C-alpha cells in the first residue's frame, strides 16, 4: 500500500510517500510496524494524539481496518483560518 506523510510527519521521516508491504490488520498495527523500523519513524509516531489518518482519502481512526485499503495518509490536525 502507499503510505503518505504530510507536514512535520514528512519532515521527521524524510519522505513524502513510500510503498509499504504489511500484514497489519489496523492502522495501529501499521504504526507499530513503522515505529519499529528506525528512530525517525518512532519519533514521528510517538504521540498519536497529534496525528490524523486518512484511508483512501477518507478521515479515519487509528483502530480502523486496513482490509482493502490502498492508501494511508498521516498528517497533523488541520486548522482553519
């Protein structure tokens, strides 16, 4: 699946996107896999309350299933103005 990173998440990881092979059942499971990769991922995902996630361009929750999902995007909360 494609994993996209936006704003400071992208800055911490150093990539705007990557293809990830995973057996993760949920977004939380995927985050656990990513955090185990390297310190930069661990830092980016250290506080999930500071992140939002979209599955196939639809806002979702971290406990959501990844079954059939082709794209996961991580980004900080948006502010209006």
